[in-house]
C-alpha cells in the first residue's frame, strides 16, 4: 500500500526545469532512499513531499492531495528533517528534542510529562541522553544533527522525511541512525549520498537524474554498477560479504 504518490510533478525556475514530470510511489512501512548526483532534483522533490513547496494535484498522502491537508494535521502524521535547520544556540538539547511534540501541544499549555517521556525515549534511541543539559552552542555539527534526528523521532509520525541526515555524522552514527530507522518500523523517505547505506538499510530506492525519476524498485535489485556509473560518472563495484551487499567506487 502506498502512503505517498507523486503524479506528473514538474517544477520550473525561470527557464530551468528542476523537476520534469516526476512520478513516484512510496510504500507504507518501508524505508525508501532517493539517490542521484547533485542537481538531480532530490531535495526539490523532498520539498514538495514536505509541503515546503506548494503543489496542486501532484502529491497525494493516503490518496488525498496534500494541498488540501492543513499544515497542522500534516504535522501530526509527517516529520521533516531538512538539510538545514536553524536552531537557537542557547537552547538545551532536551528542550530542542521535546519541540518534536509541538503538533500535539495544546495552545498556551506547556509540554506534558508524557511529551517529555517520549522526548527522552527519542534521545535514548540516538544515544544523546547524556547530552540533555548541554547547549547547542557547545556541540559539534554531528552532535547537533543527532539532536535534530531525535526531535524528528519524538514527533512519532507515520512518515519521516529526511534530506541527507547522515551529513556530518561519523560512520558509527550513520549506521546507528539507519538501524534506528529500521527499528522505528514506520515509513521513511530519505535522501542519501552514501550508496552503501542505501543498499544495506533501505527497502526501496528511487534513482533520479536531470529532474526525472530514472527508475525505482527494490534497492538490491536496481542498484547495479552499470546504472550507477552512468549516473555518477565513475565505475562501481558491487559485492557481498557476511550477508551484506556493498557498493563501492
């Protein structure tokens, strides 16, 4: 069953076509990676999925045009982690993570004990419990990224949209993030540059080039060296070791 469907989505800036008649489906309960070279339209597509850019009759969430879904209701079901997210440097980690509960917060009320319990659970899932009282200004870029990932998880959405969340993360935390997303068990759409993460941890993949979807399907089946070389311009090697599939260049 598809949770999101994109139908004939195009987007033009001036004379440049950023998205060209994009059609794609995203399966409920699966992790789907969107991959492609820089400028292929990955982040722009994500901006339409997240309602950051407005579309009409092009993006459907559970069969309903997202343009018709109020932002407040969409936020109850969809959590978004963009590439760049501004946060106040003096905020404490725990205060940032509990902001993921904002869609559930009653007007003029503080966050509840349950909100804070869920936030702590999200912090534990990404290994930042010991950072709860630290200020963002005291943290590295990779640490802040983990805080924002916890914030997205604290929202407890049906769908998580992540645009290059592994940027700034050490290898250990990249793997930990992907395992956390697998354990979460809901639908995840994630833009990835690390192709080995995509083939090892994602159920499905969408490959983009020139603002179009070239192909989509089961990650291990369609991520073939010849196709990836055509897209990225370098030769790839695909191999298996200890039951895992790797893609290297």
